[in-house]
């Protein structure tokens, strides 16, 4: 049985043909990919949810809470708990939207940007070690593989998100921000 012809439900002994090696390699790769940041996050009593929020806020300064919810596919309640901790400990700050003041725009503080950077460096080192063991075009093949793992209907949105140029976070004080963001 090829990967292309596998049934959605297996109930008659066909499990021997499933790609358990790939499934398990993904589990182990994810476990180890997140382990290095987990150690750093534990110092602040943060978990992986904090890491994901911090990562996407840092990579998308001024992101609206609604957009973050869409990216992470979590409930507003789950995000609220994690975001409160990150704001209370000065890793993220919130500003009202320039037009609709009910909007909450999220930015990492200097402290948050530094932590997000340290976590990204840890994961980048692991990726670099893995890619160095591949043929010359290995990084491109890995990118294609991971992209194909994403649901087809959201691939265009993910492509826009991951292929944009990085913009540094906004200043952590209101000095220099437009009045529409400072509430003045």
C-alpha cells in the first residue's frame, strides 16, 4: 500500500502498511525541537503556549489579538490566560488600535524580544545541525515537505506569514508612538 492509497480508517489489519516510522520521527523531532526552549521557558514558569504567543507577537509587531487567535487556533480564553502572564511579567505590551480602540495590538517589550530571540537561536541551532547532515538542497526539500503537511486551504496564508521580512518590535514606551496608539 502506498501513502497515496491509504484509507482514512484502518480496521482490517492494514496498520502494518502505515508509515509509523515517519509518524514517530515527527513525534521525536517535535519533542526535541521544543525541549531546548522548554528549559528556558521553565525559568519563568512558562510553557509552550507562552512560546508560541511570544514567537508570533515578536515576528508580527502590532498583531491584533484576533489574528493571533487565528494563527494559533486556540480559544480566546486560553490565549487570555497566557497573554495576561506575558503582559504582567513585561514580555508583551498591548496598545489600542489606531482606528478602533477596542482592538488590542500586541508588541513584545525589549525583554520579550530578547527571550523570543534566545528561543529562536536555540531552535535554529538544532535545525542547522539537522540540515548540515542533508544533501545540498536538503533545506529546500524540508521546507517543501513541511509546507505540504499544512492543510491546503490555509497554505497561502501561511506562505505570506512565513515569507515576510522581519520587522523589529515597536518601542516599549509610548514616546515616539502616534497619538492614536498612545491614547493622547
